[in-house]
């Protein structure tokens, strides 16, 4: 039996498998989906998981108990990062079904396997219309023969109808900008299908037009882009979760794609940063988290915000 929309008027925290729970929900419920899925950086279950042979294709014990099987659990040994749910078309079909027409999905990914998630999202029926890059300077190489990681891609996908983003709410900085300088000169016989119209004058607005780059403060030259450093130790608190996203970043993303009072879906809630961001931005949240030990982190975040 589907959960009726009438129950979607309040914030909710659901402790369940996200795919199975989404199947119980009505169509066209959520106003956006902002989520940080498992990156599956060591997603080799199909090659080296239970019952599979080892790297030499002979030693079954190696496959069950060796380092490749242990790595198949996922990032830093966390089982929630193993498997391949973020690469499953079926999962994103459920997200697509439960989003309202025109609503936007934002989903983080790792650089090395972004393509797998993006293809699954597109095959599920979404239109991928852009990608945001969150650039940071505090990454470190995982091996001596790898580059230092310095950005994470975020899929921007839409369900059908092309609704407007909340771009004016997400302008960057507090400088006064005269938009007349952006207007194009019309050439004889040219028909413009996009860009500014050829009109005199222009509006004066506060802040730069949002870009598809978010950064963590790479010198003054980057001031035209939204600034969001990684989550500090203080912000992370005593959580055991290894991939906490910064609150300011999640507030910005929630604000960008969700109407005021809208309902945001996060099927991989983690420590609940999306939920806290929703509360601070005047949106409602629907959080799904499978791992029991992170529920106390979610409750601590939302209770802290309620008390503020």
C-alpha cells in the first residue's frame, strides 16, 4: 500500500532501505532530491564478493576472505559504500517516480565513477542538464601514482518539464552588478534563441549569477563562485561517518533547486546534513537512512536546529 501524500506535510526521518521504502510512496510527492549517495569507490562485489574466486581465478578462499573481498565492503570498510545501488537504474526510477514533474535531482559522485551513476540516472528517465563541480584544496592522493583529488561532481538532472531554478536566491557575493553590460549587440539578420535581448539599459542586481562551480577558497580569483569549504572537525562532531558534507554547501544546493516550503528527498541521509539545511532554508525534509548508527547523528542535527 502506498503512503498517501497527506503524510508528507511534515519532516520525516525513515530508518529503512531506501529502494524498498521508495517503492511504498506515491508518485509525484517531492519537490527536489538533494543527496550524497555511496560513491562505491571499492565497488568490486561482483568480481571479488562472496562466492567469487580470487584475483587469480583459482583460490576461492582468497575470494571469500582475502583483501579484495574486504575491499568490496566499500570506502573505509563501510558496508553502506559497497554494492552498486547508486549505479542501479531501478533505484533512480523510483526517485524519478516520486519527484514532481519538472523537479530537480542533485546527486554527488566520485570522479572515477561519476559516469556509471550519470548513465543510470539518465536511463531512469531523467534529463541531465548540467553538472556542478565542488572544488576544494584539502584532498590528498590515495596512492603515490594518483593525482590529488580536488573536486567532486554533482549530477544536475530534471524530471521532464523545464522549471526555473531559484537563481536569484543563490547569487554570489554582495557587489552591485549592472546587467546591461551583458547584453549582446544584435547583428543584421540575426535571430537570437538565447542570451540577453538587444535592449538598452539593464537591471542592477546584488551578487553574481550562480555558476556550475562551487569552491572552498582557492585565492581571490575564485571570488566570483560560491564558497564552501569541507566540513570542519567541529561541524562533524563525534560522528563516525567518514564523508560528512558541509552544512553551507547543502543549504546552498537545497535553496537552489527547491521552492520555499517545498519537500526535499534525501534517500542517503547519512548524518542528516540535508535535513538541517532544509530547516534553516525554510524547506521540509524526508530523510531515509539505512544504517542504524547514524540515526543519532540525524536526530542531534535536527534537534540542535529546533532549539536554535
